[in-house]
């Protein structure tokens, strides 16, 4: 397979989607681990130390560039795969199999991806952009208190706060369904065919798709309902 075919052929697009998707899964593990520090209930001391480390060292900042490149490529390839699938389904079958043929979320990856993108844009606008702007995109000039920023974002009874929390929770739910299909799909794309290993991957994939998005969804809820100080 040529370099061009990696981005234009059906198999190549799926390979790129798989590689970038698994890379983003690794990012989610790191990100949820860092954010889980808010439950130390120490007024954000542990969380802010972790956030400072991620922003003040060149290795995480360099990986951040790769993360955004992978994310953009994942989105573009995902849209291309979705458009390709829709063009092939222009003539619908007389009989639809529903969930017997495939799960609804595996048929709705495009919609789920859009919901995740909306959530991601909001998340970046709330936290990443203000913090990186304060730090400076090249040199570290300052830093915002991200724990206090989370409090300001998720605590209150205004409609803006309620809508923000709803978007976060819905975005996390969409992420869960996206992962439930994506992890298994990526492994199949890489050639996993042994039924025993497919069962193991499916179990781990479903567990990851439940635990990680649930932890992310609980973070704004924890602030809003005063479960942490």
C-alpha cells in the first residue's frame, strides 16, 4: 500500500482511523488519570500540580502537537469514511435488520463524532485555550488556576452553567458509545480475528467505554453538586 493509498483507499482510511483512534485512547487514559486528582479533595492542590507538569515540560507539550494532529486526522478520515458509507447506502435495502445486523451506535459513528466534536470545542474554550494563552504557546509566562476555573465553570444555577454541564454529560455519553464500537473496530482492522481474543478485546473495550466516559461525566457533576470542595 502506497502512502497516498493510506489516505484515499477504503482500507487505508480505516487503518489511519484505527492508529489515530488508539493513540487518542492513550491520551484519554492520561487525561482521565490527571483529572481524577480532583477527587483527592485537597482544594485542587494535586490536580494543579499535575496540570502544571503537563504544561511546563516540553515532552507533554510536544506530544500535545502530535495529539492535535492525530485528532484532526481522525476527524477528517472519519468524515471521509462516513461519506463513503453513506454513498454506498444510497439505495436502501428492502429489509432492515436493525440491531441484529449491527448496533445502532456502530451505524451512528458520524453523529456521535459530531457530538464529541461540539463537546471538545467547548472543553478547549473553557480550559485549554485560556491556560495555554496565559502560559504562552512557546514560553511559559503565567498560568491560571485550573481547579478554580473548573469551579467557576460548573458551579452555579445559571442557565449557562446548566447547559454547559448537559453538553459535557451528553458529550461523554457520545464518547462512550463511540469507544464501544471504535476500540473493537480498530482491532479488527489490524487483523484480529481469533474469536477468543475478540471476546477479550470486546470485554475490555466495553469496560473502557463505560468507565472512562463515566469518570469524565462525573467531574462537572461533582463540582456542581458539591461532592468535592
